[in-house]
C-alpha cells in the first residue's frame, strides 16, 4: 500500500521551473561522493608516510568507504521510498560534509577511518536516491537527458579521481582532497535549501532489518575474500572459504527477500527483462571501464615514461569525452529510444578495448589518446540511455529501491573491475615469467605488456557480450513494434 498526495512534481509549476537547478544540486553531490571513492588512491603514499602506516593498512582508507556504501545503499534506497527521497538525500549531504571535515584533520588513522565511515554513510544516502529524485521530477520527455547527466557525473567522479587528486596533492597536501568538499558542499546545501522541493510521495511500511543484516554479511565476506585474494592468491583455502560464505549469504539474502512482504530489495523488479538486462550490462561496463582505470597508470607512467601529472591529464580524456557525449546521448534517447544507442555505445567500447589490447611501449601518444577518447565516447553513448531505460521500467513507489540497486551495481562493478584486472594481470604475468608475480618486473616491459594485452582483450570480450545481449534486446523490441504495426 502506498500513500501519495494528489499533486505530482510534473504538476507543480515552481518545481518544473527549477528542475534543472535541482538537477545541478543532485549532480554536484553525486560527483563529490563518487569522486571520493577514487581520489584517495593517489594520496595514499603521502597519507601512509604522514601517519606512519604500512601499505596494507592504508588500503583500508579506500576499502572501508566502498564497503560501507555497498552495505547500506539498498537500505537507504528503501528508506527513501518510506520517508521521502529528498529527505534522505538532504540528510546524506550533511553527513558527507561532516565526514569530509573529520577526514581532512586526519590526526591519526582511527580518526581518518571514522571520517571515511561517516562520509560513506552520507554518500550512500545520496547515491541511493539521486536517480529516483530525477525520475520523479522530470517529465518523461526529458528524463533520458536528466538521468544521462547524473550518470555522467557518476562516471566522471569515478574516472577523474586520480587526475584531480594528483593535482590537489602536488599543489597543497592530502588533507585538501577532503577539505575541498566542505565549502562546495555548504554552497550546495544552501542551494538545496532554496530549490529542493518537499517530498510528495512516501511508501508505508517498515525497514527489513533481517535483509539488511544478511546483505551486510554478504558484502563483508565478499570484500574480505577479494582483498585478501589479491594479496595472497585465491589458492588459499581460507580465502576460498570467505568467498563461498559470501555466496551462501547472497543465496540466503535472495531467498529471504523473495518471501518477505516488504523486502529491502524488490526482487520482482528483476522480472522485467528491460530492467534486468540494463542492470547486468551496466555492471559489466563498469567492470570493463575499471580494468582501464587500474591498468592505464602503470602503462603510461612505467612504459611511456610519463609523469604522474601528464598521465592524469591524458586519462582525463575519458571523463571529458564522456561529459561531452552523455548529455547528447541522453537527449537523443528521449527521441529515438535507448536500445539502439546502448548497442552502438558498447560496440565503440569494445573497439577501443581491442585497440588498447595491442598497444606497446612505442605506440604514438596521439593514438593512445584516441583510444582513451573512444572509451569516453562509448561510455557516454551507453550510460545515459541505459540509466533511462532502467529507471523508466520501475513503478513510482519503487524508484528509491531501483536507484539504490543501480548505485550498488555501479560500486560492485568498480570493485569487481579492479579485482578482475589485477588478478588477471598478475596471473598472466606469472605465466609468462614462470614464477609468481605481484608487481612490475624491472627490465621486463614485455611481461607487463603480455598481461596488459590479455586484460584489455578480456575487457573487450565483456563489452562484446553486453553488445550481443543488447543487440538481441533491440531485435526483440523492433519485432514487437513491427507486430503492433501490422
């Protein structure tokens, strides 16, 4: 049962007049919360030195942020449906700024981790509800463009983190990668106070605490298994046991949610093939993109001998091209539909990954830049229409849940991409070297190139699988339209 006021946002002239300002507020926080998942990477050496941390401990600064988001994001999507998506979003912005302020002081490791946890709670509240807010506010004729812009800011935040972080750390200190969020965040909160409307739609019900707990255990065991597996190898039976436990809790979560009257995750959403295919392809594209994000710095700095700053600027071609293409792709999807654009976007991504799979240490810089720009173009063509397709298949009462699923899949795709790329890279390098390899081998660029080629060609294969799935969906859609016309 749901309860709604008679007025919708489409009927509210004041909201419609401010809708693009509302989207700016949502996008700025979307960008900051996504950026903070990757901007810390480049600052880890300086943080480790200042706080006298071993490398293994410093990795928790990144990991705990992603882990908390993944554990809580479905819960906050459900709470957004229950208490109002805008209310939860507002609360999340304040917590994110508080966490950023604490992180910037970073007097010790414990305080820094506390700040990261608070940041992550706030980020999960905003991430879980941004797509739902846009879907609620924008009319169907502009929804693709609006969701496309959110998807663009999400991806730009994830991809641009290392480049922006490198510039901030080299000019100031690592503290400012967190403190920079505070003044921007306060301005956005003030703007939000002026333009964000009151919630009009809430869903009655209660929070699924059992499902939240089981899902948290699934994510915890999954992260533990993946992270330890990267360091010690997946042959260790304890690590294998953690991954098996994560699979057991995932199965238990699925079974529990399916039989609940008011579950945290509406599994019935996946009965819709458009929603399921969109979510699956979105996940796989993030896996593919983060293969590039983790491998490219090694290739550009160690084989092309670029500085960290120049490498970051070259990699910025990805988010820049995506920022240019995605709004046009989203607007076009409003006119011609999403299926065709997602299909061609995946083909461009696959072509770019194949090109990356044949690079070497003498490849022209212009050619490398072209391939990176193609990745941004393909992602921009795919992400916006795919987000629109996913959210347009969901009933209004479940927009928060659907948005949180979308955000969860994105974060899991980031983690899976990094894990998949590093595991495959080092396994391939170990096979070529004849012994276990867990890093670059000085004087043997050929071994790294061998592993890099396999990673990028595998990534191209992932994009081709998505293209086949999307192509099949496109053919079915065209066939149904033809049958209706006849």
